[in-house]
């Protein structure tokens, strides 16, 4: 026996005639003879089971409501949509296209489910949320607010997506994760675990955010980057490439972590700093200011790298070491704070140079005038002569000033300009400062020309 019939009560909506239905028998909470909602044809509502359309709700096109599903309020199910199970569609919600909605799903408010989307399990879609494309939303998911979920997305588990967030592309959000605010998760990105992505964040590419991690503000996580554990990435920070931020690490401000870099433990990277290459920053280390850390560097312990400092190569900065100002660490290990900017350990780490009997041999490029006679690249009146001492009479004594008055020397490959490389002997006491990968000195003794192609041997 049929459970309902089409009455003579009808109305036309968007050119389609809909008929009010009437129950022919008692079932579920529906009593015989009660009037129900509106359908275009018998096929819109199953004559079996307990599905029903109530009040001003509508079902049209080739859509079908079956199982124990209920459509009520001003909701509209149309197109080729299939609504089944214990699903409830209510309010001003619309379910249309080739959609399948089943299980214990609730779609309500002004929500829209369309395209080829599938919503199942105990999922809830409400508010002004939109689920479309080939999206799959299932489990105990809640999608609400002004959210848009579309593309080939999968949202599952106990996830909450809300606010003005967007999840699209081939992204997957699962576990107990939350995506909110104006956050965007797209590409092949995955957000999972107990993680929370919120604010104006973008998580894209093949990036992964998981564990208890939080990404917020205007931060971006992209490429193959990973943020996990209790890590926090916020502000305008970027984490990209194959980098990994985990543990209790924090990346904030305008900082950028990329390449194969790892930031973990209780480490903090902030300000305008950049950490890239195969760098590892861990322990309680801090990198901030305009500092750059690159190469195969390790910064660990309670070390700090800040200011305009640069640490590169295979250098290691650890313990209570501090690298600041325009300091440049490229070689060896640094374990103590830089205070005078001419500590032997620091000069070794910066220039790979060791003082022998209180003297360093360092290098600079000049213009050759004649055999054994040279002039400065920057001041043609300043002369260098083999075997003699050249002195800068008006040296800037400020150790924090890198490019200032004095004679500048470094390792052989530091320089460009000039046509000749010379080696110079510098006494420890004549060094004013070591900054930016070079030393600034009061005076030096010229040893002679160096042929860089002969393994830095003196030519005379």
C-alpha cells in the first residue's frame, strides 16, 4: 500500500509545478490524512520506509528522498540529489545536483550541498556553508558559518570547519582538526590530528599540519612543509619547501623557514629572519631580527642569532653563544656569546682563520700598480707595498660598524673587484671588529700577491 498521494493542491516555482502530498496511512510520526510538503512527482519520495516531506519543504526534478530521511522547513531538494538514511534537511537549506546525502546527516540553515558532493555519517552542514564539487564530508564533521568546501576534498572524523574558511582542491582535513576564520586549505594539503588552522592562514601544496600544531594569523605553510607536535606558526611567517617545524617550536613575525630546514624543541624563529638549507634550530635556541641561517648549520642549546647576523656553511652555534650585529659565522663551532666581535673562537667560526703567535694572515683584493705596489679598490690614494705596513690613521672604533673606516680583510674568496689578491699579516691587537664575514683593522703588513689558482700560495 502506498503511504502518500499527490493532492490537487499545487503551486508553480521557477516554472515547475509542485503538488502537496497527503499521507495515506500512519507511519513514524506521520498520521493518516495529514498534509505534507511539496513534490513534483511520485518518484521524488519513496513510497516505502518512513521518509517524509513536511510543511513548505520541496522536492523536485529527479531528486529522491528515502529511508528515514526528513525534509522540512523551507528546504529544497532537487536536481538528481539523493537524500536517505536518517538525514534531516531543514531551514532554508538546498540540496541539489548529483549529491548524495545519507546516514545521520543534518543540513540546515541556509546551507547548500551541490555538485557531486557526498555528505554522510553524522556530519552537519549548516549556517551559510556550501559543500560542492566532488567533496566528501563524513564522520562527525561540522561545517558551518560561511564556509566553502569544494573540489575533490575529503573532510572527515571529528573535524570542524567554520567561519569564512575554505577547503578546496584535493585537500584533506581529518581527525579532530579545526579550520576556521578566513583560513584556506587547498592543493594536496592535509590538516589532521588535533591541529587548528585559523585566521588568514594558507595551507597548500603538499603541506601537512598535524598533531596539536596551530597555524594562525597570516601565516603560510606550503610546498612539502610539515608543522606538527605542539608547534605554532603565526604572524606573517612562511614555512615551505621540505622544512619541518615540530615539538614546541614557534615560527612567527615575518620569519621564513624553507629548504630542508628543521625547527624543533623549544626553538623560536621570529622577526624577519630566514632559516633555510639543511639547517637545524633546536633546544631553546632563538633566531630573530634580520638574521639568516643557512647551509648545514646547527643552532642549539640556549644560543641566539639575531640582528643582521649570518650563519652559514657547516657552522655550529650552541651553548650560550650569541651571534648578533653584522656577524657572519660560516666555519667551525661557536659556544660563547660574541661581546667584543674579535674573540678568537668567533673569528675562527667567521673566517676559518687562526692566529699564530698573535698574528692572522688574511686577504683582500686591490689594484696592482707595479711589482710589489698596490692601491685600494675604494681609495686610489691608499697604498699597499709588499713588506711594509699600511696604516689607516682615522679608524672608526665602533665594533658594531662593519662598513666603516679602517682596512678590511677576509678569506681569499670573499672579495670581488680589483685585479690582484694580496695576503696581509694582522696583529690581534690591531683588529677593531669582525663583522659580516670580514675584519676591520687599524693596520696590516703586506706579505705579497696570492695566486688563488695555486692553492693560495704566496707568489713571492
